[in-house]
C-alpha cells in the first residue's frame, strides 16, 4: 500500500520522466554484492546532471524515504525491501578527469577504475582502492579504505546535493575537513547525494604504482573469498582485527540457512544464490554474541542496513 504522498510524488515524476524509466517494485538484490533483499517501491537511474536537476526539486517537495545506492557493496537490504524511492547515479556521473595532481571523480565512478586511471597517469596515493568494489559516492559516505590508507588521505572536496532543507541551496561544495571523516565514517546523511569528489594525489612513478596495484589484487585473491559478500562485516576494534576475534571464537564456517561465515576470511559472510538477508542478520547476531562471550569485545557492523525495523542488530 503506497501513501497518497507517494502517489502524488509518482504522478509528478511521471510528468518529468518517461514512464519506462521509473521502475516499480524493482528487485534491489540485483544492485547489491550480497545478492539478497526485496524490492524498492520505485527505482530510477540518474544518468546526467540534467536529469538530476529535474529530479531534485521533486524529491525535496515530497520528501519520500530515499536511498542512494552506489554499487551496493556495503549494503544489506531486508527481504521485505525498501519502502521508498531508490536512485543510482550512472552515465556522466561515472566520469573521471585528471589535471596535474587533481582528480575529479563522479559519484558513480568505480573505485578500481579511479585507482587504475590515476596510477596509469603517474599519480600515486589511490592504489589501495583497486580491490574495493564500490563507487566514489559510497566511498565518501563510508570513508572507505584499506592497505594503510583511506579516502580521507586524498579527498579535498565533495559536491553534494542536499535534499534536507527546503529553501537552502540544493548544491553544496563541502571541504573534506567538514565531513567528519574517520574510520569507516562520515557526516554524509541519507538526504545527501555525493555527486563528485575532488582528490589531491602525489606525483609518483607509473611502474611502481602499477606493481602495487598488481600486488594488492594478488593479495586480495589469496586472502579474501569470492562469491556473494559485502567485504568486511564488522569494523576492526582498536588495535585488533575483527576477523582474528571471530576465527578464535571458532566461527569460521558457522551457517544459518543460506549465509555462512567465510572459511577463508572470518570477517566475511557469504550468501548462496537466492539466499536471504535474514540469514545474514542471524549469522551477524550469533557472531556478536559469541565474540562477546569469548573476548568480551562487542563487534560493530560496518555493513549498512536498509529496510529493517532497526538499523542496529
Ligand atoms: C569484496 C569486497 C571487498 C571490500 N573491501 C573493502 C575495503 O577494503 N575497504 C572498505 O572500506 N570497504 C570495502 N568493501 C565495502 C564497500 O566496497 C565499501 O564500503 C564501498 O565504499 C561502498 O561503496 P558502494 O558504492 O558500493 O556503496 P553502497 O554499498 O551502495 O552504499 C553504502 C552507503 O553509501 C551510501 N551511498 C552510496 N552512494 C552514494 C552517493 N552517491 N551519495 C551519497 N551516499 C551514497 C548509501 O546510501 C549507503 O549508506 C568491500 C566490499 C566487498 C564486496
């Protein structure tokens, strides 16, 4: 059952976009690396700034629940789905422009693409991102990182569409220092859409950077599982590793229905094709419980939960 507000919202959208562009009941599992989760009431791919400029005032006016999805590589969407409107940036938002040591990457640019392009241009400092299957927008929100670095190390500014305050400017340029970037955390809100990030990188040596990319890809293949997962499930507690704690607690291979703690890396949960988000939640709950019993440490999920009654476990 969709509310009157939603019906009005849809009517207005249908006046602005071709009807076939607005997908109803769209299966979100197709947009996540876990491959689980129910539908969104509406889904729209935004390919250009022109489309965005049409969409944003409508979104502000109706303030329907919104989810901006990147590559869905850090999301667990409930089996019931998301009772709101989902957008994904695409097309011109995937562009990456390099000028001297400044890189402008669209919100939908894929991190491995940015890592390879910058390395190929003789810039260093973004190699860490080659194995992170997210977008720039998702990486800003999560302050993604790895191999001793993170986005905060090179981010200087982001362009954001702010849907929260009617009357205020829709577009903001936010300096990285105002984003509260810390370990897998930023101040980006559900009502912010990251449209572009500006990075400052160092002049490096193309060959050295490409060797590093190669080494990172090799390391990931050797140490991380493939299949349907969303990378590290829990953040690392200060001075320790979540994977180590889970492994010592004897949980490698622990399974609920379609979801298991990976036997290769204990901080990954793998899901079978056609699996259930609820199984992943149950595995997470059990892991937290058992790690608390064994180590007296409470693990904190890195995964973003969508469409569940509570955002926490
Ligand atoms: C195999 C694997 C390995 C991984 N390794 C790492 C790793 O080494 N380090 C690491 O940090 N992470 C890792 N991850 C997790 C994930 O890739 C990162 O968190 C990534 O930054 C998420 O980007 P995304 O585009 O997929 O975001 P999504 O998962 O789609 O979304 C994550 C959050 O960002 C928000 N969001 C997405 N796009 C935008 C936007 N344009 N504007 C505003 N908000 C937005 C979403 O609403 C959501 O809140 C891994 C995941 C996998 C599957």
